[in-house]
C-alpha cells in the first residue's frame, strides 16, 4: 500500500464508510436477461486516493464503471459525485462535472491527429455556440488556451513528437497514454481507468504506472480496474473486490489479498498462487513437489500411460481433464 493515512475509521468490510468519500453509491443494480451484472448495496470511493477495483471476468466491474459515468442506465439505485447526484445524468455532463473515464478498448479518433484528439477533450469549446463561433475575437483566445494546455500534456506524456501524426498510427500503449492525456483536458477531480495495462507493451508499463501515481500527487482521485495483482499491490491505497456483481471485500491491498472471500472468488482456492508475492514462486514449487509423479520431459505415450487425456478445441472452448476424471 502506498498511503498509510486512514481511509476509514470502521472495520474494513464491504460497504464500509470512508472518512472523505468523493463517490457514494447506494443500491445500484443492473441486470441483463435475468442475470444480475451489478448488485452493489453500498460503495464509497475515498478522495485523493488510488482505489483498485478487482474481480474475476464477469464480476461487473466495467458495467459499474458504465453506470457511474452515465454510459448505461441502472435498474435501480442512486449515486453522487462530490455531493452532487449523478443518477440519470448524461455521460458528457458527468465528464464536465470532473468525473472522467477511459476505456479498456481505447476510443481515440484514428483519422484525426494526436493534437486534434487532445482538443476534443477540452471543455467550453467556442464552436459549441453558434453565436461565439461567428466571431474570431471571441473564440480565438480560447482556442490558443486549449492548444497550449494540450501541448503541456503531450509533453508530459511524451507524445509531443507525435502531435501531428494520425492517432491510428500509435501503438496500443501510446493510445492508452493519449486517452489518459485527453481525459486530463477536462481538469478532472476523479479519473477512472478501465484496465489501463491491457494490451500495453511491457516497455510502457512503468510509464503508465508513474502517470497514475502522478495523478494522485496532483490532487486527483483515481479508480482503476486491473487484473495484475502485482500492480495493484504496488500502487493502490485501497482495493474493492467484486464477484457476481456484488462487492465481496474491500480494504488495504495487503489485507484484501489474504481475505478468504477474495481467494475463493478471484485468486481461486486450488493451486492458485499469487506470483506477485515475493514468495509466490517458492510456494508454487513446494506444491508441485507434493505431486505423486512428474510427467515433465515424458514422451506422449508415457504421458497417456499416466492417465492424462488431451481434449482439443478452440481457445476457451472447455476444460482439460485427466483420463480418470473423464471416466467418472
């Protein structure tokens, strides 16, 4: 955990009250065809902290993001940002209020330049009003301000050399950086990042981590979705765990990672070892050492003799079983 200052004065449990929350959600539900994607009774996001939202695939993390930011409509519930109600508020108005988000699949405009993408993120655009757009003396100054702000951010994110390139030419990691930089054009108070490390070249991973930590250093609150437990432990002050649409645990990273509900729902209960832990590799080796026999280096015929059957199929088509399990 990166910040030792107290976040809650209560026991760390799902839905615990925070000392200074910036987001408060109550009884937020969203279902699709009878399946409850989100069923959050109470959730508070602490101000000026980095909060990680984790959980297995299908836990409802991105759906919750969509609901809070106005990209989806809940079946029930209400929530507020900095004391202002946000239920039924359109996504663009949510962003103008200072609550912005990025997407797991980047939403950059590929046929626009990097600079043009940045300008799109600014608020109070002169062209939004026909009356103002007709008089250059009115909108010219604001255009210069927007460009200067974009230049500063592009330099900060080391994209200034790409300012005139089409966004479609950027790598996956550079698009993530561009989307994060564009979000800052709003001068937000809360930045929500949906799997910021997904598809990012390892060479850019540390750069993204540093930028996320800098957001907090500059006074912003960060809420991010991530599957990399090492990253979560490294930068998060607080962790919220979702499973089957519900918040099943929350607290400081070191405490949450030991919570049995998290182990069962996210890390798994059988032979699942957190390799982000410094002793993870050694623990895995110890578990493997207790196996009755090893088939490493054994020819195909020998492996079959141990009772192992190969089940073919496309990626994620189904499980692999031992021969004995198949016979049951």
